[in-house]
C-alpha cells in the first residue's frame, strides 16, 4: 500500500475513496478525505486498487464500497459541474477483427457498457468512457458517451473482482476547446475540487442515512438525463 490514505465510515458504511492524480485533490477534498492515489491511466488504476483491496481482504478489512472521484473531459456537458457516472465503457478494447463487437473483452462474460449506481438526489448523471488516451477536439466524434476519463472502467473491474460496488463522481475540467497544454486541464481543477466536495457531502449524507440500500435503489436515479451545455454558457 502506498500513500497516506484511509478508510472512512459513514453510518454503517465503510468507504475507500480513490483518485488518480494529486492535481485533482484540492483544498476542499483535502478537508474531507485521504484517498488512495492510483496514478493516471487504466493500468495504474487497476494495479493500485487491486493491490490495496487484496491486502485489505487478507486483513478482513475490505470496505463496503469504493468511491472514485476525479475530473473528466466533455464537449457537451456543463464545465466544472459534477456528474454521477451512470455507466462506463472501455473505449480501448477493440477485438472486432476477431468477430467481437467493439468494447467487448474477448472470453469475458460482460457487456461493453457496465452500469454504475447513482444514489445522490440532485446530482445529474452522465455516461462515461474510459481509455488510455487524452481525448480532445475531433477525437470526441468517435466516442458514444457524455464524458471521458482514464480510470473508471479499470477501477470498476478491480472492485468487481472483490465483489464491491463502486460509485464514480466526475467533474468536467475540459473538452470545450482543444487541449494544447497541461494548463488546459489543470486551470479548472480548483472549481472541480469544490464541486466534487459538495457532491461528496451529499453522498455521505445518503450513505449515513440509508446505508448500502441507497445503492440498491439507485436504478431510477440512473435515468436522470445529463444537463447539456447551454449555448450561452461562458
């Protein structure tokens, strides 16, 4: 286990918070949680989370739920707004030359798109695509999802390996314009941090009050449409 992370307990629910990069972990989240930092991309995410969960399982200390927080890209959603990921796909998986539909992992009995619970009333939902590439400009044309990131699908598969549910909260940091420098991503992260903290507070309230039953009853909330970026939004 690496990094100064901790498990948190809300009512009867134990949570492991997971993030990818220190740049996303601003003052508002620092005041609330100490997440496991996995590193950026699907490989680092899967390795880091699986290793920690394996050690927690050995110690009989697995959390009840994994909560993934971080930024994402989108050219259609409100920037700096936080969304509950209602589903996630793995855009890098393409075994179509062998006859498998794109997004389907061969010899794995899972659909291309995996659902995620959305238990927080009032927080909009959106679909998510995970891959190992930074998406910008015309690259969005090939993606059938509202937002993109580099970790969620891998984190979900690691959590599923240990029989754990996962909630994914993503704040839109970029996508409106083509990315040309690191600052095009980092310049909005302080807004994302504040809004992620607000969404996390709402999630904590739900978990403390309703426990894991909030996840079981989240199907109706998954149908709440994402709020599209208004034409006059600056």
